[in-house]
C-alpha cells in the first residue's frame, strides 16, 4: 500500500514587499493563484491532502475558497500560526506582532501531520517535476528515520528584476547531501554579477550557486527536532522581532548531526512573487504553460 503524502503550505506571511496578500494574487486566467498550480502539481505527483498554515484572520475566507477549488480534488485542512503557540515555559515578548517565521510555520502543523510531507511557500512556482521528485523520495525513505530532502534550484533562476531577495544558499557534498544552508539577504544582480549584502561590502555569488526555495520533504520526526530548536531560539531571543527561519533551524540540526537532508535535482525552473512588479512575468509564465497544455482552464473545473 502506498504511503499517504501530505503537502503543507506556508501561507501566513505578511507580504510587506509585495504590498498585499501575494499568496492569493491572481496569476491564472480564471483567478488562480500560484498556490493553486503548486497544489495541482502535487496532486498529480501523488500527494493525497493539503494542510494550509494560515493566520487566524484569514482562515474563514480561505476555507471558503479552498472548498470551491482545491477541495474538489483533495482534502484540505488548516493549521493556524499563532504567536502564543510556543513550547511550555515560553511565550511571545510583550508588544511583538510579527509572526515567528517559517520554522515556526512548519511546527504549527504538527497536530495535523503524522506522515511524510512536503513543505512549500504559497507564493512560489516549483514545477511538476519538483513534486514528482519529492514524492519519489518520500515514498522510498524510511518514515521513522531522520532523512529528509530539499529540491535545489540555481541562484540565477531565482532572482527578481525589481529588487533584492533573500535565499538559502546551500553547500552540497558527495552523494547529494546538504552540508550547510545559510540564509543570505540583499541578493541582486549588480553590474553584471550577483552579489549579496550591503552595497558597500557585497559578497559575490556564482550564478550556479545552489539555493533552497523552501520545497522540503520531511519525515514526521522533524516536528520534535524543530520543537527543540525553537526552544533554543526562544531561550536566547535577542531584542527586536527576530524570526525562527526554517533554513536556520535546518542548518543548526545539520550541524548537530540530528538530521540528514538529500538535495534533489530536477529540470524545473523556479519563479515567484516577491514584488508586485513580478506579477507580469509570473502571469506570462503561467500563460505559456497553459498554451503548452500543462494546465487546464479553469484549473479546478467550472463552478
């Protein structure tokens, strides 16, 4: 009997650089969002259900939307990412309003998932081959173990023409295993090169640098590991509103040899929404794939 596979979608971000809810921005001809195409591809690859990680204020509206669309093809459940969802003995600092981040978003789904699962951002396009590769890994890897996976992408395929981005820059060792992932900020093309950091002291990056775009495949054991990492994060919480980023949590777990992460190669090219100006390119990419027969119109069938 085939393993049940779940797709967990991080959809609780604030989208400050986009100036709006980019998770639900219309990119398809009948109002489809990037999230719709990702779930469609995941279902085609054999994923059985979807768990959306959302803000409490968005839950009711999104339930209605999902019932009319994705819910026709697979079950959809909701995990609410809340500031007060913390390990025993911890809580949010007084005055904090910003969500805890992507590592916490994944941890927020722990009560709904007890099987192998993939994690994605709601505002990215990963391609059907990426979900097929991830489903293949999850089906053939021991569910009770500590071996997980990520789909890798080329850095130069993940940049925006409209501003700087942050990326999880990866070091891959022999056998396609992830050795290190470092979150780098301020990445952009500058003068024919790709660099990160401040303009006064940038770091140059190769175009073919491997990056993670948050397409991960996890065994359910990751929840316990993330819980411990989140406790450590909260125990040393600095001033301000720092985030418990998934890439940083994974890096700490790799350094302690708590987990192993396989880097999966595909032929897919990423695109997504960081800035509102990215919409034109994303819509053109989706239109091209529709013309090639990759997706039906409307995606989920008529009302």
